[in-house]
C-alpha cells in the first residue's frame, strides 16, 4: 500500500502554513484606487477643481452659498482618501447628519456625480478608477437624498 506520498504531504503542509499565516496577519490594505487618484496630492487637486464646480453650478450651486469651500474640499479629500484605501481617516460627521434638512433630491445627487465625473476626467483619472470611486460613493445616496 502506498500512502499519499511525500510530495502531497509537502503540498498540504505548505497549504496549512499559508492559511495559518494569512489569518495571523491582517490583510495588506489595497490602496490601488488611492494611488490611481494620485494619492493625497491628487485628491487635493481634484477637490480644488470639484468644489468650485459645485459652487458655480446652476442646479446645485445654491446649496453651497454659505459653505466654507476650503473646509469642504479638505473633508471630501479625506473621505475619498479613506474610501479609496488610502492612509487617511475621515473625521467629519456621518453623511446623514451632514446633509440632514437640506431636502437634497435624487436629481441633485446625480448632478453632483456628473460634476465629479467632469473633475475626474479633467484631472486625467483613469476611467476604471473613476468608476470604482463612483461605485464606492453611490451607496451613500441613502443617507443624503431626502426627497424625490
Ligand atoms: C456621494 C455624494 C456626497 C458626498 C460623498 C458628500 C460628502 C460631504 C462631506 C464630507 C461634507 C462635509 C461634512 C462636514 O465636514 O461638515 C459634506 C457637506 C455638504 N454637502 Fe455633501 N456629499 C455628497 C452629496 C451631496 C449633495 C448631492 C449635495 C447637494 C446637492 C451636498 C451638499 C452638501 C452641503 C451643502 C454640505 C455642507 C457644507 C457646509 O458645511 O456648509 N452633498 N458633504
């Protein structure tokens, strides 16, 4: 009778070792999206383009008339950095309280997404990275939109 043989034993031992070491260490952070946006500098430049677009927009600009734009740009850069797997922590209010009482509509939300797309394209963010970011932000609509 032949057993499984030393090669198979070796392979199994290796597999077990991999599983054990993978569970012992935290998974390395995937910061590929953060890097595709050019890191902190890229995100700061993106927000320097995006926030004025918001404020000047004929459809949603009125929401931002009394907004501190530098503050908003910094908060958004930190939030997108965190969402993209970068080394940042967004420390501002959660999306529901941050937008409560503004009566933001679905159309307003879609308009903001269009403006963000325009900024990402203007900054040369690769299309796939644009879409990955939008997919991460999209679920926030539940906390931001208050009416049809
Ligand atoms: C995915 C979509 C959105 C994200 C990620 C987002 C993110 C943020 C963040 C991080 C802040 C800063 C909160 C703070 O520090 O107080 C903020 C504030 C704000 N957002 Fe949004 N937002 C989104 C959609 C919208 C939309 C659709 C509107 C309106 C059309 C809007 C209007 C505002 C306004 C007016 C403020 C407050 C600025 C102020 O303090 O005066 N946001 N948002």
